[in-house]
C-alpha cells in the first residue's frame, strides 16, 4: 500500500527533526521548580567552584610578612599615634638601630580606633583595624585597668587567628625600643614559643622563669593554635586577671609540657627592660618600658635610653640613664587603689580568700626579704602565678614606692610612728606594736567578709633553703640546712637577762 499522505521519507525526517528542536526550545522556556533546578545542576552538571577571596586580614598579613611567613605585630591607638608619642619613638628606634630599619615594612600595626588607623595609613605603614569589645580605647590605657585587661585578651584572641591562617609572628609592645635586629637571637631550633622575661634565672628552658608577654614569638602549628585557644578560653575563669598572669598560671600547671609546647625563655642581657638598671651595650637588643605605669613616663625614659644608645659608636662606654620618670610614675595612685575593698575584691578567689603579707622599708632593700620572697615563689613548683594574687601591705612610704615600682598589688597601711633604732628593748616594743597593727588590719579584712592566708618570711635561713631548692631536681634527696640564724635570733639579748 502506498503512502496515503504522499510524503517522501525526506519530508518525514525533516518534520521529526523540527519537532525535536521545538521540544527543546519549549523545555528551556518552561518554568522549573527551584529544587528541581538545584538537583539537576548538582546531579548532572559538573560543579565549577571559585576560590574564595582572601580576607582583609589575609591580605594584610601577606603584604607585611617575611618570605618565611613570619610577621611582626604591634597594637596602636590614638594616644600612641599622637605627635611625639610612642609610635614615633618606636619607629625612631628602628631607624637608628643596627640592621633594623628594613624591618619596618614587615610590621603589621593593629589599630584599635579610626584615628590611629588613618594615622597609620598616612605614614605608609601596614595597617589593620581590629574590633574591640571594650568600647573606646583611643585614650591612654593605664596598666591593670579594666580597659587594659580587655585589650590584652582581645589581642590574645586575634593572635590565635593569625596562627590559624598559617603565619608565625613576633608580637611586640610599642613601648619597646628595637636597638638591634633580634632575629639573630630568635633563631628557633624546634621551639614553638620564645618568651621574654621579667625575671630570668639563666636557664633558657626552665619554666620557673617569670614571663612577660610584651615581646614574644610563636610559630604557627597545630600545637600552638590549640594552646592559644586554651589560653584564651581560660579567660572565663581568670577572675579579672590579665592574660600574662593566666599564661604564667598555665605554665606553672605544666600545660606547656602536657600539650607538647617547647618554650625557650629569652635572657635579659639581650631582651631587657626597665625593671633592671644595668645593660650590656654589646648585647642589648630590645629595651621594654616595663615597671612603668604611664605613657608619658615611658616616653621620657625611652627617649633618654635611645639618646644614650646613639652615643654607642662615639664613646667607649655607654652611660645608661636612670629610669626616673618610670620610677616616679608609681607614686601617683588612682583613688580606687586606696580602697581596701577594691583591692580585696580584685585579688580574692571565688570563695573570697586572699593572700596577705606585710612589708616595710627594711624588707624592700636590695636582696632583702621581699626579693627573696618573690624569688621563692618564682622558683617554686606551681607558685609563680600566685605573685599576682597577693596583697602586699606596706607600712611606710618607702615600702609602698618599691612595691608599686615592682608592679605588685600594694596597699598602704597607716601605722603609728615609732623609733626602732635605740636598741633591743625598743625593737621588742616595736615588734609588739607590729603584731597588734597586723591583728587590727586582719580583723578589718574579716569584717569585710574575706578569709585570708597570712604569710611572712625570715630572710637569713630562707636564703640557704631557697638556694638548695633551686639547685635540686625535685627527685633526688635534698640535704636541708640547719636553721642556725633563726635559732640564734631566739636567744635573749644580754640587756634583758638581768
């Protein structure tokens, strides 16, 4: 039978092709449900992913970092950025230091306010603005105020983010002079952290060294990221402690060893501060204005140090200036510091218990009882962090000045005037007065609702005991000395035998 429509095979083929094309056009134009579209794309088409754009922080770090992905970090606010402020002095030390000027282009300035950020940009520096939880930090932030503590904790959190992005860092406070390139002495051989010290015992890997977080290096790896996270998380239980105190506490609890963190402590000959008065001109690398309360005092004494440094090539010996401004800065106390309630609230633990000791002029002499007491705590097992939880009650102005100069927690107790220089009978009478004054003060503490641990020390015999303890390894037997000085001190004076 023939084709009733009289169509050729060619015509039929043409019609079929046309219908296929038309169907395809209709399918493309027909609205499709969103979930079907997603399924279609995810199941039948290859996904093309675009690399995420680097964050502003990543860009800033990449621009400032050295080829080995190490960057120098410091914090900057409006007060620091003012004319003749800490920023200018900080940069001046790089310009005048030995082999340090080129390091400026590897510093990332972390600005905490808009004025500081714009000032940083005007100087063609590497700048990054970080958010702060504690509000306006553009003015001078005094040591151990709430703003100071908040700023230090924000810094700690930020540093963990830097490590997470794969960058190692040197953090430096801006009140530090860079007189020499520190990288020569910062070459790390497998260490995860290099920490500067307030007190250094000569043993670079001894956790009994007292640390200072104004200058330190951290290598980026999984261990250090986890440790900084742990450090920051400890803020929740820190009870008003600054980040350095918490780090000291973690160190004393053996957290470095538990987490496999290898730490080297930096010696004070190269990485020095204003808590000390002697410097080796051939070795000094950085000078930190620690033991200094106000920014103005820091600027005055650091300027004097930098001026002395400038003479190093013209004279055989550098005459380093006294840190008079920093010393005097502690004589000005905030009104709230004079309130016993404030001191007890700040220093007590969660069950309202505080550690108290009383000091006077004789205790605070060089190599005296106070120095020995602190040395014992720093050299003890899990005790160095306690220094920042002790209330040092000063009974005279000399003791108060030395106490505040050492950045301890100090309270001035007014005492009746007496003369203890007229012989043993007057001394015994004075001792009785001391005991009653102490009892009266401790009664005040109890009435304010605080429990206390009171401690005092006898210097003569403790020196012998401490020297043996510091030489011991904590395992082998120790031959303790006889307490001859204490036994002799109990003898009745000849004047009282009659």
